[in-house]
C-alpha cells in the first residue's frame, strides 16, 4: 500500500486486511525476504560479508537491540543509517496522535483514547521509512528530558495529573515509536542517563520526576561505541550492556584488496572538469600498506585506531597533487607517482594519535618513516633490490638525478634514459605490473624503483636548495 492508493481511516484500513506487526518483526520479515531473494542487505559494505553482516542478520532475526562496538572509521554509523532501508517503505499511523502509533492496535494512552472516541472514523496518515529513524549523538550534556521527556507544566496547570502521559513533553525516544532509534558514541552518555535507558530497553516504561508513566513503546534501538579502553571518556554501565541483545564487533579491512576497494568507492578520485588522474595499483597498495603499518606501530596509540578515512583522504591528496603538477607542467597524461606521497602528511595528521608527543614535527617524521616502510614492503612483493646492482653502480661515480613534484614527466623520462640499465629495468617492471609504457607510467614506475632502492639503503636522497636528488 502507498499513500496514493491506501486507506485514509481506520475503517478503510481494516477492510484491506492489514495486520499490525511490531518494528522488530517487520525488520525480521524483510530480512528473511531479502535473504530468500539473494538481495544484498548492506550494499557497498566491503570486507564485512563473512564477519559483521552475518552477526547483524542474526541480531535482527533474534529481534535484538544492537550495539556496534569498534574503533573509529569502521563504518558503524554508516551501517546504522542503512538499517531504515530494511523497514517497510510506508506504514499507517494515527493522524491526530502526537507520537506515531499503530491504528489497529494502539499502544499509547493517547492513541487508545483517539480510537475509543472516533472508532473507525479515526484518520490515519502514511509514514515513510525515512521518518521512522532518529539519531542522537551522545554528549555529556544530554539529559533525560532530551531522550525520554519532561513534565509540561502548562499541561499540568490545566488540571492533568502528573502520572498521565498527556502531561509530558516527549523526548526523542518516544517520538521514534514505530521506528528505529540510534544513539552514537554511547559511552559519552552520562551514567545516570544510561541508567534511564534501562526500562526503555527492557520494560518499555519510564519514570519522570518519580512518577511512573507507562510508555509501551514499539521501537528498535541501536547503539554505537568505541571499546571501553578507548581513552577515558566514559564506559557503558554494565546493566545497560546486559539489556542490549547483541554486541557486534566491527573491524578494519582484513585484506588489502578490500581496503583498496573501500578507498576507491569512497574517495573523490574522478574529478569533474579536469583530465583524469591515473593511479597505478602499486600506489594504492602503498597507501593501504601505510595505514596497515600504522595500525601496528608501537609509536601510535592502537586503542585509538587509524581510521579508514586516513586512506580515503590520502588518496584524494595524492590525486590532487598529481592534478596540480599536471596543471603547472601543462601535461595531459597524468599519473600519480612517488613525489605525490609527500603530500599525504596533511591528510594523515590528526588521524594517528602518537603514544608520546615529541615536539611539533614528531607526527610528520613518523608519517614519513611509515610511508618509507610501506614502499619497502610493497616493492618486496615485486622484486629484490639486489636485482638492480647495475643501476646502483651507475650512481657510484657521482651521478645524481633530480626528482620532485615540480619535475615534468618528459624531463623525468629523459633522465631515466641517461642512466645505463635504468630504462630497461623500468620497462621490465612495467611489464611485470601490466601497466603499459606511456611516459606518465614510465615516470611513475621509474621513481617507484628509485624510491625502493632508497628505502632499502641502496641509494641515498639529498635535498639541495629545495630540490631532491637521488645519488649513491
């Protein structure tokens, strides 16, 4: 049924054969339907197919309230915001009720009063699933009034009893009745407010200023949190965790191919209005290896984590610098290369948390070091530095080669031809990587080779008057 063809009153709705169903049963039914039809439940979620998503499905099939527990940048909020897509597109609710309520089986006193007074003539409206999802970021200043409600003194002054729900000014949770309520960063919620969620989760009733008010709410509750040992901001109180049906642990990508796909799907790499930037696969692999190494570095706070957003913003800065170089040099064949990695520092700052602060430049030094280790690891999968001794020998006689993001592709390729054995080595590496031999690709692969020899201590790199040179 849709708003254009559906019933407008309870009587008309009853004639359609409509049967009320709870939110959790609705989610369960729709999940079963998608599983039977082999329809993806969380399209675009890469790397969770065999780990996180089956646990979410089981939680929904069990009609559980769910807590997503994981470090930053693990798509917790993204998955929460995809849950409303598992609801029915449209549902009927009482039109004149302050809180959305089921027309044929109202659960709240105000809804029951409307049905008792108006009967089958009571009006209904059709609510889209987008209206049935409310999200709140937990902060220390959130109050019970924000979430559950407060006594409306004006209504009380009109002669209504404090124990009557009609005296309440309702908070966000009651207003999400017949929907999904999400609370992000649950540990940031003050413990006394977390205690206030106990009855909402289990008994579905609340107390306002000591007066018990029955709110038989029909909703699914979802939370997100970082692990309890993440900084000292707060913890989830134990009784609240006990009332959450399923706690689902998220994780960072387990495989490099998944991490690269996530970056390609989410980063702004295809720029409108300009020439396309070609990113060789080894460059993307270096970016992901950088993040992987950062997640295991003893110098970085692993309780904080290194977000997937680090890979995404680094890839965007990589493309931007290649784009800038092409504009300045007047080039059309734009290929990202090692020089562009120097500009991942701005996009990495703030996304890694050092264990010990050692001055303003400590973060940049660590980023530079980890990038070097990433290049070494990626290159080791392709070749052995000892295979290029003839190229290394050419630099022993005092030969230097200028590199940098301001050096044009044509200049770079021409310089490669001046070093005996270098161009054949580059062509062989291009063939191994199946990348072709355009000038842009040759410049990228050639610099990758020289940089790999540098991080393996087979060449050195010197900075002279703002320019960089490879030498022995």
